C-alpha cells in the first residue's frame, strides 16, 4: 500500500496543503514556491491516481475557478498510529475487566470481521482480499502438504510485538477459523522486533 512519503517531496507538500482546504494552482504555486506548470503536472498525476479531485467554483464575477480537493484516498496516504491507540485501549480494558474478558472480546471481534466481510464465499482468496483491504500485503502458497499465508505488512506491528499472544492468538485465530473452516492452524511465525513479516501455516481439517 502506497503512503505519502513515496510520492516525492512536491506531491507530498501539495497534499499537505490540500489537507488544510481546497486550493487553486496559483495559490499552491505561491505557497510552495513552485512553478505553475510544475504544480499542474503534479496535480494531474495525483488526480489520475485518485488522490486529488478538482471542480470549478464560482467566485463572483468572471469565469469559474478550478480548485483542487484532497480525496479520501489521498487522506489515507498519511500515516495514522492506530496501533498505539489500540494498545492503550487494550491496556485499559485489561485493567478494568481482566485478561480473560479481553481475550473473549478479541475473539468476538475476529468473528465479526469475518461476518461483515462483503464476500459471499469463504476461502483463501476471500481471506487474502480481506487482509489486503485492511492494509496487509498478504499472499498464499503451498509448502508441502500445508497452506502458508504470508503477510509482509502487519497493520498493528508494534502492538503485535508487544502483545503477540493476546492479539494473534485471539482475534487472528477467530478470523482464520471463521474464514477458512476447511483448515486448521498448525503453526505461526509471528513478527518480532527485527522481522516485519509473519506466516500462518495451516493444514486441511480432518
């Protein structure tokens, strides 16, 4: 999944300006000290990728002015520390209700994620589609008699490192069980402080 840092400095600055509100080409060029033509080129590229939208706005007399807005896809390019907020919430829930309550809560959350998944079928493809829609870079392949699901971008990496048994052994197990009823989980190779991918090894259920 792309993030704002991969777009290049000028495009990133344009998106940051548009976070503050819609702006025209000349206004962006003035604020960023970039040539008008260069701003237009950057905006055209951002618009073609769905990160920016444009429309004409009437501003008194004269011709309508073309202004640019950041899209929802553009906003989602900026990093958000969901894992930090989730860690605080889990810490507070554990303190208030106890670890067993939190485990059951996360189990129900995993089952609910599977239920609200728009895919009508349940299987490996649907699980991969669900993971990738959440931001994981997930693939699946056979290794001998087992199915391996590999994820290269844990969306709650720092939380998984800190609370691996709590998160991966409850929410993730419930999600796998709900989405892949024909399989059973054999082994997990989880993320660590210096390893950013994880693997779930499954075999056909008897």
